[in-house]
C-alpha cells in the first residue's frame, strides 16, 4: 500500500469506528425521541377514546331516560299551547268539557279573533286565529271568552268550571259572574278564560 503504514491504518480505523459510534448514538437518540413522541400520541389517542366511550355511554343513558320519560315530556309540552294551534285545542277541549258536564257551549271568542260558533252536534268550528311566527320561547296568556247556555244547573256549572281548571292544556277562569235563579239553577254571563301559550 502506497504511503499507508500500520499506524495510519489504525488511525483511519479508529476514526471510522468513532464515526460509526457517533452515528449509532445519534440514530438511537432520534429513534428513541420518535418512539417517545409516538407513545405520547398513542397515550393521548387512548385517553380520547376512553373519554369518547364515556361520552357515548352518557349519551346512551340520556337517550334511554328520555325514552322512558316520553309520556311526561309530552304531558309537559301539552300544558302550554302552541301559538299556531292553541285555538283549535281550546275549542275542542272546552266543547268536550261542556258535553261531559252537561253545559251547552254557545260560542267561543278569542281576543282579536272572530267568534267560533260550535256546531249543533258538539263539533267545534275553527276560528280564523292569527298564525304569527314568534322567535321568543316565553309563555304568554291569551284571553278567551266563552258563552254558555243560561240559566243552567249549578252542579253542571261547577263541573264545567272544574273541568276547565283541571284541563291538560293550562286554562284558568279569570272571570265568572252568576246569579241565583229558580231551584238549583244559576244565570251566568260570559266566562273569561286565560290560556297559556308559547309565543
């Protein structure tokens, strides 16, 4: 070998071995860092998956509870009328309460609306109720005037009033005026009823 002595060859081999060792240490460090990052990301994904499983279980529990309490939810919603359909419900409910208690309902008037005459067979006609769309979710009171046959039995009138007050759609007797007539009969003026409606 030209100019290559044993001593130079040893130095070259030593330098090559040092370079290989440095490269190995650097490679090991890089691989270790990448593995640590990978382990951290896997750990985070695992935590997210467990959290997601917990959220899914919570949502499934809520879904089951909502399904179990659907009747209660429907009854709660029925307490307050819809602005667009409350008039139909009021006419139907008051006519039915009147028929059950023996109180003939002559007419139902909604504040600002036309008179809703009840049909002779007890089937109510529909008033031309306002169909505004409201963005607020608050509840308001609507006034309804009910004209009933007078004079009539005091007992029948009390049954009618109790039926109004205990109706599923929340209605409240705001004004009732009656005077004693012959026997157990009373003469009445028009009743004022307040109905709770979602705006």
